[in-house]
C-alpha cells in the first residue's frame, strides 16, 4: 500500500509540475502605454511582439494596448519609418499588465509618413499607389511662407502665378493647367469655392496648417469635378499635444513698403478631448514698382482665426469640429487712402469669410471597418469696387458652399475597400450694376464613389475606383474611372502607373469672376450659352528611388504625365458691350494636350544638410489656334505657361540651434498677352517673357529656455535677393492690369522672432 501511495503521490506531483510549466508557457499578459516624439504623441507607430504575429498601431494620441502576449521574456518592438526603432524586453508573468512609455527619436528615413489624399484613407506614403507630395510645417518655415500662396511654389509641378497688379489676384497652376483645373481641399473637403479661389490662397496663414498633401494628375474619379490637374489638400492643425507658439515677422519691400505678420497658436489636450486655437494678423502697405502712382502690390489688412477641437465619444469614436474666420481688406490702384471712387483706377475688396466642418468617425475592429460622416461649409460676403476715372463701380458678392457625405472603409486582409457618397452645393451672386455685370450661379453635385486598394503581393498594389456624378449643369450622369498600380521593382525602388478620367462642369470658376482693366476700360468674362462640360483623360508613369540608412537618405523621382482635354474651355475676344467694355467669351474649343516630365531629388545627411529640388519640363497646346485678341492671329500654345519651371530648398544645420536656409524658384520663358491702351502700347500684342530666378535666404538661431519649456528663435533674411522682378509694367490709369508675370514680389528684407514650446 505504501508503494501505491508513493506512486500516486509521484504522479500528482508530476501533474502539478507540468501544469505549472504549462501556465508559465501559455499564460498571457497585457501591455499598454504611450509613444511620444519630440513634438508630442506619435500616431500610427507599429508596436509588435518579436517572433509572434501579435501587434497593433498607436492611436491618434500615441496610446496602444496589446493583449494575449505569451508568458516569458518577450521583446516588444516599436517602429515607425522616420524614427529610430526601439526594442524593449519585458518579462510576461501570468496576467501581468505592464505600462510602457516610449520616447522615439527621428531618424533620416522620411519615406513612410502617413498620408490620406491619394486614396481618401490613411496609409504610409511609400505604400500609396499614387505619388503624394508633402509640404510640412518645417518646409513652410524654411522658405518663410506666411501664407499658402507663398508656400505652394516649393513642390514639384506646382507654380503660383500672380494675374493682376491692381488687386493681386493669384492662382495655382499644376502640371501646366490653370487654377480652375485643380481642387483645393481643406481637411479633405472641397469647400474652397471658386469665389474663394480668387484670393483665398493668399488669405490663409500657414500657422493654421499642419501639412499640405499634393497629388498631381487626374483625381476626379475620387473627388469629383475640377480635379483634372490634381488636388491640394490643406490639413489644418489638430490638438495632439500641449503647446504655445507665437511668431512675429516684419519685412521691408524694396526699401519702400512695410509688411508685418503676427500669429499665435495654442493647443491643449485633455483626457478625452482637445482644442487648438490660432489667430493671425497680416498687414502690408501698397507697393509701386515704377513710380507712376499706381500700385503693383495692393494694400492688405487681414485678420484670421481658427479653432480645431475633438471629443472622444467612446473607445473607438471621435467627434471633431473646426471653424475658420477670415476678414481681409485689400486695395490697389492709386489714391489708396481716399474712397475708391475718388481714384483714377482702383480695385477694392472687403471679405468676410466663415468656414468650418463637423466630422464623426468611428472604428469597428470586430468587423475590420471604419466609417465617417461629415458636414462642411463656407459663407463669403464681399463688398468690392472695380472702376476707372471715378466711376460708381461698387458691387456686392455672396458666396455659399455646403457639402456633406459619408465614407465607409472595410479592411479585409490585403484590401482596403472604400465606398461613400457626398453632396456639394455652391451658390455665387456677384453684381456690379454700373457694368450690368451679374453672375447668379447655383450648382449642386451628387457623387457616389467606390474604390479598392488591393495589396496583391509584397511587390504589387492595385488601386482601382469609380465615381458617378450628377451635376445640375451637365445633362447626363458622368462616370469616371481611376486605376493606379504600384510595383516594388527592387529594394528602395518603386514604379507607379496611373490612368484616370475627369471633367469640368460648364460653370463660372475663379478666373471668370475676375474683372480686369484693359484698353482704357474693363474686360469681363462671359459664358457661352452653349457651353458644355470639358472632359479629360490622364496618364502618368513614375519611377522612385530612395536609399535610407541610419545617417542619411537620398533619392529621386521621375514622373512622366500626359493629359488630353476634349471640348477644352477657351477664351476668345468677343468685341465690346454697349458701354465699351471688352468681352471675353468662354466657350468650347478644340481638344488640347498637356504633357511633360517632372524630376525630383532629395537628400538628408544626419540632419546637418537637407536638399530638396524639383523641375518640370512640359508642353501645352491646343489642336487649333485660339484668338484671344481680334487684332492678332490665334496661337495654339497655352498663354502664361512656361515650358520649364522648378524650385530648390537647402537647409544647413551646423548644430541644433543654428540653421541657414537657401531657397529658389525658377520660371522659364512664356507667352504673355498684353492688351493695348497704356502709354507706349497702342495695340494688342504677345510678349515673350524672360526667365526669372527668385533666390531667398533665411538664417535662424534658437535659444532653449528649459525652465519654461520654450525655445526663442530669432530669424532674418531676404526674399528675392537679386530683385528678379518684372521691369516693364504698364504705367497710368489705362494700364492692362493683367500684364503681370514673374515673381510675386521684389526684394524683401525681413526679421522676426518666434516663441515655441520645446
């Protein structure tokens, strides 16, 4: 019996020991924590258990949680391209719940920033099937861009163009196409209306901006009408960390006119909510380049405020709200300090703009889905004057835009399927009784879209989608497909090919709302009653190479593009109205083609030296000549469109405090229309402009004040150092106000101070 008892005891002991080992081997633990960088919480950091298919990503506030971790000594790996990877070992013991707070430092691999513009969903930049360019806050500070208009020149394929020396109207050209072919998005919403497009890029200060995402090429299949040339998505600052930044800037334009900018940003994050506030004040005196008493740069007085806030409704749901207010007064011409109707030639604009949006988004991990519902809008009230010889040419404008929609994303393995619908309403009423000028336009567009981003293998990713639009100014529904293919050819090498179609509705766009001076009167654009939609087909092929390491990164991108337009919108001289004003008729012409090559290069060595550059060669032409003036033969070449243009930025950082920044933009020769009427210009003509190189310099030095967790930065520099500025402006009241080209400003010397949270 003793032997049997001993044997039974031995078996029980063995079972207990084995059970203990089993628990040790297969019991599971939980880790949670937060990942931060120098600038605050880091979203989308990959957190994984080494050797196991277990992991997650940090959320928007840097938090993460991983459960079901096997027992024992485990290595937890934190990785995010652009930051140095971290590996932490932790002993999981039973149901251990461990808290980890990780601080990551930047590396020099900036290839995998998270972007949304290429596919309407968040994805790493290197995994996007379309090329997405980024202008971040650092880039905007490098070139001392106080407004969006000053910053957009520094991206390949983009060129900001000033089109009026009286009011300062400007537009963005992408891949050789005019501003109305590009869609400006605010936080992915198309509320940048045609009316805002006239002056909006110069109205929006960069302290509102987190980053700008640029997608060149046809995008109508994703965003609807008018995205033929591409999209520019302005992502505003969200509350992700606590900070206070204050910036003061002062500049002298060509030893003559003074400008100033003062802005402040405050952000605070709470347990389930956050808020960011921004305010900016911008002032500029008028500038007269040739001493004739008429300004080439208008007087500006601008005030802008912004608010971004969110509230976490639940573990996976967030409600976000943002609002921006813009008040701007601008005045160009002569006798600036007198009432506008007392001047010999003048344009005056007084804008009050309010825009904002509401967005509810939720994630559903159990069914691998996410969804968002959004509503955005803008309201513009404008009082204006456009007159000559003391005419009573006052007018009023009302512009309203409302858009709403929903988007659903389903994420099965290797796929991101996106579908949704959105409605866009836009109304413009613009009137000047003296000229019998009236635009009373209401447009509405209902769109449905579906898209599949399919990671076929480690080598191939296919992005394919369709969008169906019903526009009230188009007599049929329009279906636009889109397809892009990404092929990881070799290590560090990517090949992308894209095809898409698009359209522009027969409505009044930005340039159509601008009244210019010409021939001793004004010129007005009118729409042909028979105007119909313009359609496009776009192709692109790009090759990218980026070689990263712990200390450096270098690479380049070659992008070939081809866009074919059918029933292209053209402007032709249509004589004079009964008041002697020139009428330009917007009508359908023959087809046209825009094609070319964009080259981008980049390198960063240990953050001591960083170089970015881009250059575009292109050709833009109509199938048949366009007669913009009845006095001259028509031309097939696009006007105001250089065949080559580009930019570069170079930062040299000897240490963490001192930075020397060089930047420049190049504009090649182009054909510029010049209406007669000014002294010495009896007839209409075409001018072949010279080339321009606009070189800038900025030097900054930062002093950290650890006691208050702030850094004080002193900076100064020169814009357009060599004063590469147009020298043949018209003079007098009868000048052609559209005869303006080249850099937006002459030499400007500036200084400033910045207080920012470390």
